[in-house]
C-alpha cells in the first residue's frame, strides 16, 4: 500500500518512504504480526491518522499493490533501485529476516530480493544492505532473525546467518546519527513494532528526541523489564508456589520458563489488543527476544540453570511468607466487631 495516494492531493509535503525488505532468512511472521497491531494500527500509520505524523509512503511486500513487471509502471522494486541510486530521500529501511553470509561458498546465493537490471542476476539481501543502509535515515531490524540472527543463526547452520547489527556493525550509525534499532521477538509483538515505527517517524519529523536504546539496541521503554516483572504469575514465584505441569496457575519456572531473566514486555502488554502473552496463557518463556536465542535457552521445557537454587530459596522464603500472610488474612478477612444490631453504639464515636 502506498500511503501517498491516501493523502490530500494539494499537499507538497515530501513523504518519508518506508522500504521493507523481508528477503532475509525468515518466515515473514513479523510482517503478519504487524497486521494485528492496534496501538497504533498499520492503517493509522500509513494513512497519517495520528496527530503530527509525517506523510509516508509504505513499500511493503505484504500489502503493496505495485506488482508489475521489472521496469513497468507498477514495478515494486523500482523504489528500492531509486533509493540505491540516491534518488529517494528520506527513507527508513526495515529489514525482516537474518542476513546469510554470501562469502562462504563458491557459487549460488542464500537469499535475494529482486534482480539487478544491469546484469539480470539476483540481488542478495546482503548486497541490498550494502546499497541502502548508507543512504537510509534509519535502519530498523524487526524480529529476532533480523536483530540477532534467530533460528537460522543457531549452532550448526550452513549459512553463517547473522543479525543486521552483526552485518553492519554494532556501532553503525545512519547519516542522521541514528543507531540500528532492534525490535526482537519470534514473532514480534505487533504493538512493539508499530510503536517503534511511529517513534522513528516522529523523530524524523523533529517531534521526538533520539530514540532511547539499551546496549542490545532495543527500545528501552519496551525491553527495560523482564518477563517475570510483568508476569501475572510473579506473585506465585514470590510465595514459592511452582507448577510441575501445564494447566495450573502457579509459576512456570520449574517446567522451563526463562521469564526471570528475559527482557520482554509481552506479559504486561498482552499479544493482540492487550490480550494474551506467553505466560499469561500458560506457555513458558523460551527467551525469543534475547540475543542468545535459541542456543542459550535450549533444551526448551527443561528447568533453566540456576532455577533449582533460586526456586528452592523462594520455596523456603515463600512458605514462611504464606504462613504469616495466612495469620494476617484471618484478621482482615472479617468485619470489625462494632457492626451489629442492638441498642448500644460501640463504634467508638464520641460527641
């Protein structure tokens, strides 16, 4: 969908283009997830429905209607070629999928996006990064594959896959001085992505300060807390109450949940429209927003290292706390003694 056609015809405002490449090693799950965003929705972003949001033109394979032949009037890839030639400014480059290493083999390619008009050969994903990143206003890596490599970059993979920061460099900055912005998730939480895109657009319009990122390039306000800190089950952990099977409301640590150490806001934010989120619906956290995923969190559904010690400590502490709270509850779970019928006022009131 090209948002320029939804804008008033009389405006001369230069749009900010969003060039979305989903040709890395990926399942397109992050693109699909974004369609579920509500805070804001992709429609509100694309149509400029938010106050002060700059005019944009979205070039996104999932919804773009420009699907004509190479060189034709409806050539979707022409926008990417214009950007590579320096004829499209400003633009935000969105990358979905991990970046395979094209230098480790003698022939062929791992991943590509369109063809080069000059040679007729596929343009690899890594070559697009080489062409577009230096000219981009900002580079946004979406999903764990694009941010840190994800599933495709796990031990034993034949592609040498990596995340965008691994490819461009963790200290990379755009011409505008903006670091690579990483919004991980497998798939990404829809509103986390929509909110980050909106922030970058407001920043481009001069209406927001530099986006605050942590040392793993994640937006701080989204990934500043652990799953455990926002989890509905956190109180059970504190009381030393752990489940050993699915389907019960207690803490999930002993059946493999990594929530106490994983940076993610899904339990707090929910998944779609505030509803859901892995531990909230009984699923363990497997650490999909973390740079070490999946290798450092395998095997899944086993008790995480250190959980035995921490849960034992919590169990002993929690047993005492539960006993003390039971005593307190007995005193507060009943009405005060002066609420009764009779001819005498016993509330302590004095004229």
